[in-house]
C-alpha cells in the first residue's frame, strides 16, 4: 500500500508539472504563420500548446489555505461546472499521461466514502450554494471502475449536495470493459444523462497494442446496448495519429461511429507526452509507423469532411453532435475557463480565475477528506485573464467576434490584433468579416496555436 501511495504521489506531481508546462509562457512560440501553399500542413512547425490560455503564478504554499478560505466565500455568477475525479484504472493505457492508481476494490470503496464526505462538507459554502451548477463531469481515471453501489451513492450525493440546474448535464466517463448492465443502471438511477466513453479506435489490433482489453465486436455490442436504454446521450472519443493507424483505419473508425448513430463524438489528435510510456515505446522501435504532423493534419481533414458530409452538428473544433441530444456543456465551459468546483483526489477546478488543485496522494486524501478541503496548489489568474478566456473559448468554436469582445473589455481589439489577423488571413488560416474572424480548415487544425498566439501577442505588445 505504501509503495502504491508513493507511486500515486509521483504521478500526481507529474500531472501537475505537465499542466504547468502546458501553461508556461516562456516558450518560443511564434505568433505569425508560414506563408505557403499548404497551410493545413505547413503553417507552423508544430503545435505550440495542448490547451491555450493556461498560465498564472502559484500561490505560496503557506498561503494556500488562506486563499482557499477567501475563494470559498465567493458567490459565483454565470455558468458553472463541477468535476468529480475518480483516480482509478484497471490498466494503464500506453498513450495516457495521467494514470494515478490501480483499481483495487478496498481502496475504491474507501475512496467513494471519502468523496461523499468531501461533497457533504462543502455543501453549505457560499461558493457552492450561491448559483446553479450547469454541468457535472465524473472523470478520471475511470469512474466506471467503481462498484455499482458506490457509483450510485456518489451520484446521489452530487444531486443532494450541489445546486444542480434543472437541465444540468451529468456525465459519467468510462470504459467499455466496465459497462456491465448493473453499472449502466446504477448510473442512470443516479441521474446520469450522458456517458462519455474512451473507445479511441475500433480496430482490435491497435486497441490491444494500446492496452484496451475489448475487441471491436464487444465494443460495438456494448455501445448498442447502452444506446438501447434511451436514458442518456452516448458520446465516444476517437483518436487519430495512433501507432500503426493508417488513414483507412481512421476512416473506418469514423464510419463505424456513423453507422452506430450515437449522439456525439470527439475526434482527438494523439498527444505524445515527452518521457511518457508511448514516447518510450516509439523510441524503442516498438511500432512500424507513427503518423507525422502532415499525416495527422490530413487525418483531421478527413474527419471534418466525413462528419460534415454526414450532417453532424459541429459543437467545437473536435466535437460533433447528432441532432440535438448532445450539448457538450462541460467541455465548452472548460475552454471558456468558467468556474468549476473540484472534488476528489487529484481533481482540478477553477474559481474566479484561480486554478485549484486537490491532493493527488490517495493516502492523505483518504485521511483528510471531509475534515478540511484537500487543496494543495492554487494558481492565480494570468495577466489579461478575461481576454484570454474570451479568446480560448471563442476559437474553440471556430470563430471570434473581435469587435464585440473589444466592446466588453473597452479595447479596440480589431486594431490591436490587425498585424496578426492580416498575416493569418494571407496565410490562409482565417477569414475576416465585419469584426469577426472565422477559422478556415487549416486554422481549425492549428486552433491552439492561433488562440495562444493571440494571447501571447497581446501580453507582449501591451507591455512593450
């Protein structure tokens, strides 16, 4: 147990360091694009960041409790989410950089009780009760790793302790391998109205290489069974750029999703974490092929074309919905840096622009949950945070009303960003019309570069 806890702490520290690295503004990140005939593949040398707009300064450790006490008394305004972290997985998938704890029954049962204590202890805070919560996301890790009864009790406590909006989106993230009939019913009876499942690929050979335990046929059968309940939106993740994944395999993955007529899908690009298990496996020569940037860009284009042809609604750069059941509220709120209440070991949230991280050490979390809020790190908002939120949230949708955003902030953003937007339009990344910028297909692929580029450009030119 001690070794497991030490390993969990190391992983939690690595996760925090990784998130801070994503937000580091000291990297050499060019704002301007290359002018070329193929902007989709050649506008930039590489993706600048994973998520745009992260940054800020850490609160000194000795002041963390005091700052949290102040934040807990804030009365929230506007859209709000809640993130409930379940830090257990039955296997460590090769591409994952966030594995925390192996799924062990005793630990998971104790964790569910501790999580319930934390939710109950916080329920009367001004921060919690002052405004409705619009989206709840049980993520991980693997929430469906919990026993059915524990999963339902956590969901029941969420509904009892949080002021949920009457149309609140309640998502349970999970694995196909965990979706027994009993767990499906536990989630539905607990109020879940959305399932987000990490399929990643339907190809059995690639799934096996990544550490996914179910074959294509089983995955399809489980998804169809879940769809038959008709109680919740069914969303899956698919990843392009996986090891040994050809364009044909990628297109077949999308076609399989379309044939199933599920409610939504995220088409994500593979993230290869430096020093991670996937990175080491690639460097060791374990795989025959791994898509380069040009191939990933073409896979992105193929995904957009197929989803557009199928008349799916585009809810964000990477997310698509069929008809109107899927809303994607939690993910969109996160891109806008909206308030997010955090619960559970290793959880992260956002309060009044402050990023809040909870204790990632399972052992100490189990001891302290319910007695004191297990906040171990707070990051203060970066300079010009409101503008950064508008940029990252807007470009996630594929467009931005520069003129309107400028009116909100009392800034002439069209003039401020003109050198940048002029160049991007020439590079084929955006179009401009009456104060709006709209991302082209190439701009959509490079969306995080553009969002971070605008943020960096403003911060550096405004202080020049």
